[in-house]
C-alpha cells in the first residue's frame, strides 16, 4: 500500500494505492451497509467528506483512489481594540 498526501493553499489531495487489480468509478457508488455489518463504510464516508473521489490507474496492477478536498481560507479575526480609559 502507498499513501501520498499533498496539501497546498487551495486543496488537500490524498492518494491511496494498492496492488489489487482493477476497479472502476462505479464502485464508488457503494451504499451504506446494514448497521450491524462489520465493514463497508469507507467509500460512503469518503464520498460524504471529499469534494471528489475517483479511482485512477497509476501503473499496471495498481489501483489508486484519489480524493480531493477543496480548502477555504480561514476567516480573519479582528480583535477589538481596548477603549481609552
């Protein structure tokens, strides 16, 4: 498994690669599993949190899930000045 994280002022990109054959974007449409199921929540959570997520072929035999989250600048906070007194 390989993980690559890139953060710049505008976005955070997380790529997780695995030597696990081929998989398509249709797999990202995974439904939320039964509440008692032990697994199957990863892709639905990724779809809920990431702005985009897709599988890409990095090299033969590898599958990479590329997740992108757009970042918004934090609002600037202006502290009130002390009143003369």
